[in-house]
C-alpha cells in the first residue's frame, strides 16, 4: 500500500429528499489494497460509490484523484480517470456477445479498402479473449452474454473494467448471487488485480468475506462513518455492533405451546419439527445461510427463505434427499427469513 491514495472522498454529503444518505463521509482507496465498505441496508454505501463513479453528484464535499480535486458529471468521465464501478444492479447487453460486451464503447475499428471504417472483428475477439483469459474465464467470446450464468456475466463486466485499465475497481455486493466456487474465482481475480496495483473497494454485508479479503474496513451507519481501521482491528461482533449500533444479542426463543412433531432438523442452534415454522433472522453474512446449508442432518423436510426471487439450489451436495434449500435472493433487503416444513 502506498502513502498517498489513488482516490479519496472528503466530507461527502448527499441528501435524497428527506433522506440524508451521506453525512460528511470520507473514504479513500490506495493502490494494491482491498478496502471494504460495510453497513446495513440503506447505510449509504452504494450512494458513496456512485458519487465516486460519477453517477451522482455530491451536495458538498470533494472527490480527489491523485491528490487533485475532480468533479465527474458522468460515469464516462470517471471511467476515463480509471474508476470503474460494477454496480449492485448489473447492466449488460444480453443479446450481444461476450466480446462486444467486454469491449463495449471501445470496439476496435479498421478501415476497409483503406477508407470505410468497420468493426475489426478478429481484433475485437483477440482483445476480448485476452481480457477474459486474465480472469480465468473459460468462455468462447462469440457466445451471447444472455446464455451465461450470473457469475460469468459479472466476470464479463470485470473484464470490461480491465479493458479500460481500471485503476480503481468498485465491486458493489459482488457475491450476492454467487455460489461458493464462483466466490472463490472472484477472490482469485481480486488477488490478481491487487497484485497488479489496482485499488479495490469491496462493498458487502458478508462479514466473513470481508474478514478474508479486506485490507481495510470502513463502516457506515445511517449515512455516517462510524468506524474505520485495518482488518484484524475488528472482530465480526464489533463490525455488527458498528453496523447496527446495537450489541449482538444471540437470543433465541422457541415459542409455542403445542407438542412438537417428529424432529426434522437437529442443529445445535436450530431445531425444526414436523408441522412447525421456525423463524431465523440475522444480518447477511451472520451465518444463517451457512447454518442451513451445512446442517446435513436434515433427512426429510424442506426449508425455504423468504426470498422474493429465490431460486432452487442444489448446493455442493450437502443437501440431502427431500431437503430443499433456496439461495439468498439477489438484492436481499430483508434480514429475516423463515423456515417452513414441507415434505
Ligand atoms: N436515487 C435515490 N432516490 C432517493 N433515495 C435514495 C436514492 N438512492 C438511495 N436512496 C436512499 O439513500 C439511502 C442510502 O441508500 P444506499 O443505496 O446508498 O444504501 P446501501 O448502503 O447501498 O444499502 P444496500 O445495502 O441496501 O445496498 C437509503 O435510505 C436509500 O433509500
Ligand atoms: Mg447498495
């Protein structure tokens, strides 16, 4: 990590109508580091990153790049300065090929008969293949992006960022819809970019991921910076306390007066009986999903999340017969989810 930051947000404030989304927040990014930005839903994380990426304008405060004050009116201007924000809501052109998406806005052109400009398709494929190769993404660049899975689409976006020689790469909740092995691939890619001197911002709710890959951590709550420091200076409990403003109470209440049916799930923290609904609440990253997916002792029954866009998930083989587990929803905002008995 170098002494002077690549970019810094200084005392940034932003209001949306009655909501003070950011209140004098400062944040900086150095070359070759991962700076995690954490906070509960609505804390202001995406807003801060959108201001750094030229999507929104701050009401007050300053953005500095290489020490100089800048004002980006559009994302394109931030891109030119090497600041690439991969948003929480991904924008990609499904009908276009991987190559076209990777090189969106900077397709190589050649002159036909020395005069007529046309897309230099072989050069486009060559450049795109090289960029996806840097991410160990094994896809044919002629494939329409609409045929790829979510994780691969995300890598295409990141390859696009690489093609623009990103100096700063902001990943806003990048693992929300990824499965374990896809997360590992993303982490490898993050390590590669770090070693190449890219400064990364990692916006996430998932504290175990943050603990694993962040060099520094900044915590926002209700638009204010409430904590900042090096990884290792915070325990997960402290991060949760800063994020929520409350001490974590691991209070578990097993209510109801009826006799429980046959036990279906016997986890040391959660038990599920036939005919029973068990509520399980926790911040994303607090371990609720892991607890459900790793509890291999459920031989019958089904548990469901309260996901609005849940999809069936077969996991890595830990799901037993008759057991159905829905992955966390993308853009999850609900911290509670319910388990429900089925068959
Ligand atoms: N375009 C907008 N118009 C009005 N209010 C907005 C807008 N964007 C964000 N907000 C509000 O500003 C606050 C901060 O939102 P922001 O999206 O930055 O939070 P976040 O920390 O990224 O949350 P999440 O974890 O849910 O992604 C929230 O109260 C949100 O409702
Ligand atoms: Mg957000």
